[in-house]
């Protein structure tokens, strides 16, 4: 404690040697200007010393080393930039700047987090968030959004669809290629309408600053990281724009490595009590992972645009190994110990083609078409060696998996005015084929896990309409979606009537919103469906180790959800409350396999369950500090085989963004959870701290980020599951502690204008 006090006093004494510059920025109506940019420059060379932004009251504070030889420059979009002397206390009044273009007056909108009728809006341009580096860093700082490296989730709503300029993002690396300074705004849609696929729980829409300039532009990216192992990623992206033609292409190479330690304890009460204790080491290595993209966007006229985009991904030489020891006890007596080793290799490939057309039939009517084509597959051999430590006998269990898939889809939408609002009507269709084959090469094990193959064919046809109208203070959004699905399942070449089904689903949605000067709120209802992935529907059961199998379930039914949600926003406070009714919820179970001392992990349906979900976010601006504090909870109403799994699961997060002198940006993020139930699992508490330092140089052409992840090495995956006669405890260190350097160099920036969204929706994710 004495050490902490000494450090604090030393810090304060150092600050006292510098001058404190305080001020308030107002407009001509005497209203505070929030998020105004405050830059401190030195004389005589006008070099930038430090900077900050104003808070919700228009106030700011800076540290000056020599205020007599420095000056302040205050700027904000929609106002004339003002230069003033650097004095300790002052009030600065900005004059509004308006630009008249053909009798249309353009004015600025102050950036902040705002709760709308369907979700959260965040203005990024000319704010602190625009200086964070990439879209990944921006999304990670938004309320209700968590994740990193292109993989994000919305608390209580799962993984969102992410759009950039109305184009669905299928390559997560696009987010780190998109500079934060190129982002205009982000919309986190918590209540997606009927125009989105019925499986979608949330949507993130990113809009970039309007593309300017012509000629050749590009970006170079490099990412190097040291955790337990070293990995890296490099890419180049080029863009050429001339008149209405925009041509782009890129190439990427990456190598991913990880090392994890894991401990499992299993208890199975059969005629005797079987206890298995395992200590494992796992290595993952992708030796050659390539990705390329190419396409064009052509503006026939300001009202008509079309384009094509092609992506090809290929990964080969992938290796996953697992080694360790397994101890078996019968009624507490150690009767068998084994050394286990598993080698898992394989390769993946995927071809994805998207095309789109956007057109205006008149000033208020828009027509949009999307088309998708996808083809891909993977081959995965698995070789397992088990050696009995007492007898020194070795058992070899080898198997092979293959998966090939094909998809095409189309979507057509028309938006036009109706009754002082807008109505969108549309239709979409898709056809999917998915072939999976499992080959067990060990004859003895094949008695339990026989070789087999299955084939899925699905035809989807949907129609939807969505109406949106806004009054002075109120807004109404209502939609209706109809889906017809013809699903056919083939096992060993023969159609299975039991698993082949036809669905006719009608899925309504409605939202009523209120938007005042400081208070915004909405109440909404939405019905959604989540279909099992094709991996979950496979007929095979895979060998994991001598005591554990893992399998699919062709009998799985779709999960239907009815959600009522309430959104509330007041100044810097945002609240999201909802209750979900689940029909045929899909969960992972862990049960005894037949009558043997073995476990089978398998997805199953629960007829009826529910969950309350709540999130609270507070995001003020305090001088050079922009915190975002968030607290969330999920309380399940879940009973399975007579047992309840209703312990609240609390999640918390504190993101901190600091503006430092000389244009450095420091991010310190803390997140974790308390013990609670998620599905059938009882999760243990968890905590993690990440630190990032960002700096731009060469007129913002080079963006550098140094980061330390899981600084205190506290993140662990720890949970337990108790189900009938099975108990399972898991501990994994996750290999999350590390340091990385991220460099992005951009020359002659001209943003990609491709506007394709993708028509396939959730089908791509199911594959």
C-alpha cells in the first residue's frame, strides 16, 4: 500500500511541473460542442504536441510543458476551425460553417453513441475512435460488442452479420484492412428486420467516408505475434479507380501457431464408478494459408451500379497434434494408464463469387439484386496412437473425414415510398448441396463407429416485406417473412424419410420507437429460426480418444426463437433488455455411449426453454479519457432431464481509450465473467486485460499498433458439466498471453467502392 501511495504522489508531483490547460468549447447558441478536436502545437515550427476531444459538456483538459510558446487549434465538422492562445482557462466559441450546394444546406451531426429504434448508432468520423487504427479496434470499443481479429459477438444475440457499405463481409481480414479513419459511422442493429435472413440475431453496418480520388492506391499489412509460439500474417491490397470504373485485388498469406495445455476429469457412474484424469498438450500449426480476392465495381451512372467480387481461399499442410497421459480408475483404484498421441492434418479450399446490381428507378424507388456462388471442401486425416503403460501394447486408430459443398443463391429487393414511409419487398432463393464422408480404418473400433457417408440437399424460397415510417418523435418498423424449405437427407446413398422434411415458416417482426432530444427507446418483437449446421447434421460419430466420441445428429430440428426486447438510451447510458422463448433449443450433451465406459458428445434439441438477457453500457468522455463500462447478465429458464441450469451468468467489461501527447492512443481493456450457467455448462469466473498503443506517422500513411494481450496471464477456459451419471471438468490455458506488432501502410488512399452484400445469408455459415 505504501508503494502505491508513493507512486501516486510521485506522479502528481511530475504533473505539477507542467501547466494545466482547461477550456470549454461552445457554439454560437451557447450550447456545448461535444467531441470537438483540440490540438496543441508548439512554436515556432508548429509541431503537434498533444491532443484531445471535448466531453459532453464541451470541456477539455491538456497538459502543457511551455504554454507561452504553444497554441491551440480547435476543429469540428460543421464549424470553422479556430486557433487560440494556449492559456490556462478559456471559453472558445465556434462559428457554424454551412455549405450550400444547389440550394441544399449541409450541416454537421455531433458524433456519439445513440440508441435508435433498432439498435445503437456510433459516429466515427472526426472522433477519437477514428484514430484507433483499424475497423477491428473500432468495433472492439463499441457498447454491446466484444471480440477481436475479425470475430465479434453481440452479448445475448450471438455472432452478427457485418456489412461494409452494404456488402456482407465474408473475409474477416477485411476488418483489419479497413482503416479507422476511413469509417464514417457504425450501426449495431439489435433488432434486424424481415429483409434479413431469419437466422440473423444482430447486424453491424459499417459505412465508410465517400471515396475520392482516382488512380492507383493500395495498402500493405504485416502482423507478427509471439505467444507460446510465433505466428504472422502479411497482405497486399491494390485498387485502381478511373471515372466510374473501380478495379481491386489482393493477396494474403498467414501462418497460425498455438500451444495449449488442458486438463480433463471425467466421472461415469455405470455398474462401477469410472474416473478418467487426462493431462494434454495441444499444438496447432497452419503452414500455408493463402487467400486472394479480385473484382470490379462500375458506375454506369449515378443511379446505376454493378460489380463482381471473387474470393479464393486455400489452406494446406495444416497440423494439429495432441499428446498426453490418461489415467483410469475403477471405484478409486488406478487400473490403466495410457500415453496418447493424435495427429490431425488436412487441407481446405473455397471459391466464392458475388455479383450485385443497384439501381434507382426514380428519385425514391430503388432496386437491388444479389447473387452468390460457392464451392469448397476439405480433407482431414486423423491418426491416433494409444500405448498402455503397463503392458506397453500399442493401439492404432486411424480415420479420415471429407466434406464437399456447393451453393448458389439470389436475392431481389425493391424499396419505394408508401403512406409517408418506406416499404421494402423482396424475394430470395438458394440451393445447397453438402456431402460428408467418414472412414474408420480400425476394424475393431469400426464395430462402434462404422464408416458412412451422408448427403444433404436443401432448396430455400423466401418472400418478405418491411415497412418503416418515422414521425416527429415516434417511429414504426414492421415486417413479415415467409420461408419455404425443402430439405432432403441421404444416408449411404438412400433417402431418409425421417430426416427429410419440408418447412413453411411465417416470421413476423414489429418495433415501436421514441426519439427525443436526450431520451431514445424502443419496444420490439421478432421471431427467428436457427437451422443446425451441416456438421451438426452429419451421421458419423468420430473417435476422439479411448473414452470419448463426438458425433452429429441427423434428427436435429431447427431452433425457433420469439424475442421481446426493450432498448433505452439517455445521454451516455444505453440499456438492452430482452426475453427469449426457445422452441427446440440446440445444446451439446455429454452422455454415456451405449452401455460402455465411454462418453458421447452430441447436439440435441430441448423442447422448450427461455432466457432473460440484459446489458447496460455507460460511455462518457472525460477530457483525454474515453471509457466504456458495460455489465450484462443471462438468466436461463432451462431444465433438462429433471435438472435446472438457471444460475445467472454475469459478464463485465471496461474499455479505456486515452489520448496521449504526440498523437499516441492508448487502449486498456478489461473483461471477464462471473460463474454461471450457459446451456448445460457451469462456467467458472474468468478475467483478462489487454493493452494496445497506437501511433500514426508519415501523414497517417503508416499505422502502428503494439499490443499486449492477457497481460497478467489470467484467462482460462474452466467449466464443469453434470448430467445424469456423467460429470466432466475442463481446464484450458487458451494460450492468450502474448505481444504483437501490427503495421499498415497505405498509399494514395482510394476506398473500395464495391457494394455487394451477398445473397446466401446464413447458408454460408452453416457450411
